[in-house]
């Protein structure tokens, strides 16, 4: 599965407000809940994991991968929330502007989506272009055109 198959238009959100890391994780989690990927409890589980383990979800400069265990995941999925204002987690990779939300129904089921996500993480030019998109549709079209 490549990134074009991993993300769909309804799983993309652009947020323009100043947010705490908790608010940003809630927004990403709400997106997962809205598209039917996770129960509401998944959101609290993501926040609790960061409180307990630190900002480990900030995986690269300005990129975070929000996730929790599979207990409240409804389906395997990947969403993207783009934050115009910087989100500070207390990580050496701060600030975050791209937050991917990952749901997996079983611990090993997330590998395909992580491989698809790696395509974006490796493409610095694409990441910069994503930050410049002004609408969710632009984000979707940019991702859809990747390697097309």
C-alpha cells in the first residue's frame, strides 16, 4: 500500500488555531472518530500515552504520529491533521505541523500504513508542499499525485 491508498479525503483536516499538544491530539483523534476508525476512548488513550512516555510521537522535524494501542481502534486507518500554528510537545523535533493519526485493530496490522507514511517522511519536498496547501482538497490531490 502506498500513501495514495492509505489516506482519503475525509481523513484530512487543516486547523489554523493556536493549539496545545493535548488539543492537537484531540483534534487528530476526533478526525479518526469522525471517519469511523476509532472509538472516542482512543483519543484519551493517545493523550495518556504521551503523558506516560513523553513526546515519543514526534518522529521527525515538524511531524508527529499520534496513536495508541488497538483496544479502541475500529479499523486500520491513517488520517492527517495539518496545524498552521506550531504545536509544541517538548521534543527536539518541535514544532509539529503535520500530525498523522494511526489506528490499527491488531498490533501488527499497522505496518502497511507505516510503510506508506514512510514515503512522506522521506520526501522533504512533499512535506513542505503539504504545509503550503490551503484546503483539504489540495492536500488530497497532492498526495494522490505523488508518484502517479
